């Protein structure tokens, strides 16, 4: 830390992204990326004449992309904002809807960036522990004044709240905003986008990083009442008006348009997830009923840390999570069928070595 760093942030613990090792080639199952390449339409779009226009700033309103998303989700363009990854949408939401006495409330086991935004912006946080079975207790989110952040399906566990429960939380108090982070919703969750028409205090956050194979393009979005979106745009124009570059914008429009490839990828992940889950359960693992593109798994015979490092030695990278309550678990991103077959073969070797 330099002597110039503001003391306000001296205790800030930044978010730690999953490992991106360069030392060797791993089967990478640690950051919930898609194992499938982007759609061919995306490849065509980014190699098109748009590349020749990189000397010009992009459309600061990302109009065409917002329109494509609006059509896809059955809302108006004014209900959509596009962001540099959904991390940026979250950053804008924490800045816009918390502070001045209004704190943020979220689960203890959830996306690890939420507490970091609180610390970055000086927002008071209220942590609502998930239950012993790792599910979110909806009643904890009712009757509290804080802005609520719920990842649904939840990060790390993949467990999902049904739409009526989200509606109950949102409808219980229209004086505070509820942010539903739907990064993983396409893999079997229930999206609450439709509720945004009736609830002006509901903000949905989405990403192209998972189901649309564009983690490297950095593209996210938020959908909500036009006033909420206008607030987010006020923050965006005060921070980074050209937040979506031309190539990512073209990629995003093409990705939304290729509904066939999207469905193919999502269905394959759901199928491989079910088979991997059953294979792990058969081998004595506890595995959450995840609706994300990942599984959270633990086996009493071996610690999470040991399993993680044995798998890493064998060339399979999974995620060990910092949360104390799930320290005996590993989080496994769903890859291709071949990758998951290799994972299971490695698990068999490791478990066999224990007896
Ligand atoms: C729940 C959740 N929300 C948001 C994000 C951020 O994704 P991105 O910034 O790539 O859109 C992630 C990333 O893994 C996540 O797990």
C-alpha cells in the first residue's frame, strides 16, 4: 500500500477472482464459465466491419443491444441498461440504492462481491445466514429496511427460490429495492423479469458470461422500472459512459439473436449437471440440487482442501470457497461431458487411495 492510498480504503479486502493459472493446461471447472465457444453468429459479428470502426466511440446508450434485450425479455428499451459484466450492474446498484443510512442485506453464503461493494462504498451490511440446509430463509428478508440483494439461483449453492417467494419479498415493502441477481437463472431457475412490470422496486441483473458463453466479452445488464434504470444510468454517466465497447456490443446483439445455440448449450449443461450430480452422489458426496452451471459438493471422507489439491495435481481445477460454513465443499463448474467424465475418473482414483 502506498502512503497516498486513502485511509478510507486501507482495510478494503478486494474480491479474489478464481485462479486463472498459466503454468499448465487444466480442465478448468473453477469460475463457472461456459465450456462452449460463443455462437458462430457472435464470431461473425466481432470479425465484421464493426472492427473497422474501433477508432470511434461506441453508442453510450448501447441502444441496439438494449432493444434486442428488451425484445427478448418482453419489456421496453427504457427498462434495460447494459453494463461491463454484471459486476458493473451490481456496482451501480449498490451505489444507487444504498447509502445515506440505507444499508444492504444479503446472505452469508452468496456472491462474494456483495460485501466488497459495501466496503468500497462505505455501505452498512446486514448478513442473513442461510439455513443449515443452505437455503435462503425468505422471512428474514421481510420487515427489514435494507436494500436486498439475492442471487437467485444463489451463488455457491445453486439453490433457487421460487417466483412466488421472490414476489412475497418484493411486495412486502415497496419502499426499498430488491435486487435479484439472476446470473445463473437460465440453467433451471425461475426468472422474475415479468414481475418488474408490477413492482417498481424490483431490479433484475443478468449476464452474458454463463449461458451465452461471453465471460471474456464482459457483458451484463439490468432490467427494471424505467425510474430504477434511469437512476443506474445517472451513476453510469457519472462514472463510465462508454462502458460497452463496440465489439462486445456486436457480440451481445448476435448472442441474443441466436436463440437456437443458446438453448442447445443450456440444455446440454443441464443434462451434464444431472449426470455429474448422480455420479457424485453414488460416490458418497452430498451435492446441492443446483440450478446453476455448477455443483457444490462435499464428501465426509476427504476435506474440501485435500480434494481440491489432489484434483489440481491431476489437472482438474475446481473452486475452494472462503466461506467457513462450506469449507468442506468444493464448487465444480459443469463442463463438457468429456471433462466431467475425467473429473469423475479422478475422483475415483482419489477415493480409492483413501481406503
Ligand atoms: C451471482 C453472480 N452474479 C454476478 C456475477 C458476475 O458475473 P459477470 O460480471 O461475469 O457478469 C457472478 C460471477 O460469477 C455471479 O456468480
